[in-house]
């Protein structure tokens, strides 16, 4: 369960860029100025939703099937690597011993 894939609906924003919704996480919404930034924001938003649910001991919803969106939207599968996210965002202190030669 380290890599998870959930569909995201990318909507074209009137002012430019995109905003995103996740069918499986209705509370998870984000936006970006271009496709790359929007996808990166989608990964972060999905990660926050998943880790919050895991912290609260809630069961993750099964990923829904990708589907065709309307004319101003499109569906993209967003990959979330749970192990990598935990390593990157771990705030646990680690004590290391260091020996310096004379």
C-alpha cells in the first residue's frame, strides 16, 4: 500500500490555470497556474487527505474508475507514494554521534 492511484478532475479556471477535485475525497480541492504546478499541488493535496485519514484511523476509500469529464475538464490519475511522503515530511529528531579526526 505504498503507492496509491486516485483519479483527479482537472477543471480549466476562467482566470487561467486549473483547479482540481477528487471524486473519492470531496473535501480535497486545490489549484495551480499551469499543468505542472497543478499536478504537483494535486499530489500534495491528495497526500494531506490520505495522511490525515490514516492519522485519524479512518479507512481509505477505494479508488474510483477514471471517467470522461465535461468539455472544460479532464480526468488524470494522480500517484501518491505514501512511504516517500512520510520520509520527506517526518519531523522526528534523530541523534547521531560524530567522530572527528585530530
